[in-house]
C-alpha cells in the first residue's frame, strides 16, 4: 500500500490541507492518508494552541466524507482522559514534543515490507526542514510530497535540505530558474513536488476570521465551521 501521512497543528484543519491530500492521492496513487494532529507542536510551543481533542475532532469531521482519509491518534496525549490538556507525563516530567521522526518510525513499525510511506507537506513549511529534529534521518525514512506554489524554484527546495544531504551550490545553480515542479531525487532524500495545489488559506487567518465573527464556509469544511462557532474556539480570550 501507498500510505500518506499529513501532520500538523490543525488549529483548525482547512480546505488547503484537504486539497493537498487529494492531489497527493491522485498523483502517487495513495491508498489512504492519515491526518495526524500534533499534541505538542515542536515549532509552536510559545503560541497558544487549542486543546488537542478539539483539533482532533475537527480533523475527524473534515475527513468524514473522504473514504481514504483517516484521522489518526498517533500523536495523542499520554493521558486517556478526554478533554484534558496534560502537560506532564506519568513521571511528572514535561511531555516530549511531537517530533515527526518519532511518529514516522512508530507508524513504519506497524507497516508491511511492501508498504510505502509518503510524508505530505506544504512548501512554506518544507523550506524550514533543516531545522526539524533529526531532519536527515526523517528524509531517509520516507519520501516527501511537497505542495509547491509560484515564487519558489527547484533550487529553493534543494537548498532547504539539511547540510549533510544538500547539493553543492554549483550543483543547484542551474535550478534557480526552474520552477519547483517535478521530482528531486538525491542520495538520502526523494522529494516529489505538486504544483497547482496552493490555496490562499491559513489556520491563522481562519482564527482571526472566527474571532471577528466572519463566515468560514469558504475556508473550512461546513461541519468544522459549525463546530468552531458552537465551541467558541477562537474568541478573543482563547
């Protein structure tokens, strides 16, 4: 099976996430896509984040009508109590951030030898991949499907890689005038680029719109929009 993994804070999940999953499924013939909300997002620990179970619920709602999309508890909090927001583990120590390398290895341990794992990500996030925890190891564990958008070149993609596997400046110079499309296959990393997927929508813009009482129907799944309004998730006092 070809399996896609789309991780993120999903605060909230929006139509851009779903568009990426659909495009990746079509191009790489994915049999399923797992949507994995992060319990403790490593890159957003200083920002307020909605309760994990609210974010997971929205993911479940947004993927309910898609036969091959599944909400995943791979990064769920260690506490089994619904509605809690645990910040401490059983030993009393702070819980470990939701590092993607841990999630990928945990998932791969359950897969068969013939299964193929793809990690889905937008190019705005991919350009910071070298800053991720054990980035080089992560790129070796699975192929990356990157949603491109205008303004990025193939050189931008190559230069974003960790230093250990990044091509030399001379090697990437011819890529500077090439749009970020096609496949980039290097020792230690395989990047498959999707073009024409980008949508002008972001979770931060949705939170601002919700706080201002604006309609969200063109930004998120209708059920998600109703849930945000019902639970008052993004009011001024989050």
